[in-house]
C-alpha cells in the first residue's frame, strides 16, 4: 500500500502494535471536514494502492467544497458489511450472478472488473422458546 501523505503511524496498546493512519498530519484541510468525510478520508488513506485509490482521490476529498457541485467519486472500501439474512442472501446471490455473467464475457472485458474484497455470508439462526407455566387455583 502507498503512503503518499505520510500518515501511517504505529500505535502500541498493551504491547500490541497496530498500524493506523493519523489525520493530524494533514492539517486544516482534514480538520474542517465533517466527521463522515473524515471516515472516508481515513479509508482512502488506508487503502491507497496507486491503482484503485490514488493520491489524486485523496486530494479531491481534502479539497472538498461543500458549496461546489460534486466533480469526483469517492471510493469506499468497507472492511465488513453486516446484513440481516433476508438482505444478505439476495446480495450474495446477486454477486454470484455477476460472477457468472463475467465468466461468459470475453477475457478482455473480464479484466475490467477486479474483485477486491472477499465475500462471506454468515447466517445466525436465533430460536426463541418460551415456557408458559399455568397456575390453576381451585
């Protein structure tokens, strides 16, 4: 992964080291962003690879103008998406259908779609049982 803005730092907690991307080094441009855009900014910094997410993408977000008409898309690479079974199953079916459709296309077209995130559907079945005790008085 790239680190064009030199934001990657090490954070040590209880002897464990973690790699984070600190927004402090980006100055006032990052400070003025709404919280939701700071989350997107951190996500761009963490996933900058020079191919899917480039330095220009991060610059575009840092130079965000709330009054201007949007001129660039913001990539978002979620680490996890949590859905309930009744929404998760159709999503996985749609992904499988897209995969199958891509296999039917020419090899040159297949290269245009790059799967970057693994997909996994975890279903948890909850059963609720209730015991009803009836007390009869005579």
